[in-house]
């Protein structure tokens, strides 16, 4: 089948995507909505009239972000709620506090390239725990709210980082293999895509579909753990024209295409620059596109089951 295209491109902004749309009454949750592309996602949704909840770990930062969005959009329906994706009790509390239908769940928050192996209280590698397992728990917990909406969508913000690693089911948390920051990040970003694939398969009959996306290269707080050498290399590549960085508004555009464009109403897709990305072989040298392993239905089903098993575990020491 031909790849899905839209009128949007790499230079489109989030405001371009919502232009002309009336999202009044549309209820949205954006994780990590206080900064970076999450904040611009919130801003453009609010500009179109949506009721947006900023699900954030730092509620004071969330409140400042919400005030900024209200000041720039005039939309006063924003809400700030605490959510720590590493803390499953926090996720459960967020879910329990939610009432009514949910039209859009945008799983945007994330952590990148932690320099050393760090584990949660459940002995989970932190990038996998934050980027995937916390979002998985949130998504599953909000299923009924999504099903109560009319055509709900889930959006998983992935990355070209997924090209670096499949989900390594035999050693998810680096118990036996040497830790590498980018492999760990890549594994978690592959998991983001697989979540979209399996959620669509399981829940399409409930009126829920999911898409994943690469927002593009954007310099935000996400890079706070990246080494200075790597950052210097990226800046050099930008000066030389071999790498192009987007603004946060441009980065948020593909998020909103995945969330709102009618072309992606079927779910299960991976987007780049506002369109469906081509599939690339698992062993191919590639800087863009989506790996076959990230769309594989068997991997998606297995990850869902493994994730359910993880959520059933108790913290160490309990």
C-alpha cells in the first residue's frame, strides 16, 4: 500500500496543523507538557479550543507553563496534574483522578541517554521504565476513558533513536549486557512504536487507535543528559548543513498530525515530517524511516504481555 501523505512537511508548525480546527470540548492529556515540544503541543491544542491537562512531574513548572499558554491563547480550560511515570503509584493516582471521556492521550514525556545505568525501585532500567512502562501503565489505565470518547487516539512520541535497537526481550534492563545510553534509549523508543501497533490491534473495536512519530531533531531539555562532546558534534553538523534542527513548534507539528489528521484515523502508523515514514530493513544503514522490528505484530504483542507482567511486579523490598 502507498504511504500516507498529508499537506504538512518538515517545516510545518503545530499551529499550521490546528489552523481552522475547532477543538472545543476535546479533552486531551499531554505528558511532559511543561516544556519543549510538549509545551508547544499544549499551546496549539489550546489555541484551537481544546481542554488540555498537562501531566507533569513538576507541578510548579506545569503551572507556569499553563499560565504562559493561557496568556498566549486566551484558553482558560487548562489543568495541571501530577504524574511521575517512574512511580506507578503516581500513575495510578492520575488514572483514579480522571473522570469522563478522554479524546486524545499524547504520550510525550521522556528521558534520553542517561550516561550510567540507573534502575528504579522495581529494578527496571530508567529509560525503559519512563519512556515505555510508565506510559504503558497510563495508557492501559485510561482505556475506559478513551473508549468513552468518540474516536479516541493515542499518540506515542518516538524517535529515530529507535533505529539503534530493537526491544531486547532477553535482557530488557541490562542485567547481563553492557549498558549503552543510546541502545537503552533506542530500545525504549522502539517500544513506543510497538505500543501504538498493539494498542490499535487490541482496541480499534473500542474506537481507540494509536500512532507513533518522530518529531525531528529539536534542542530541548530532553538533551540534558547528553554529553557535551555529542552536543558539540550536533552543533558542528548543523553549521555544516548536514543536520537540520527544528523549532519546538515545528517538532510538535507531527505529534498533532498523528493526533488529528483524518489520514491517520486507522492507527498503527509511524510518522516523520507530517507523513507516514517508509519501512527500512532491520540491518539497513538508515537515518530515517521505521525499522521492521518496530512494526512487527509479534513483537508488539509480546511487548504488551511482558509489560503487563512488569506492572504486576512489586518494588524491591516489598
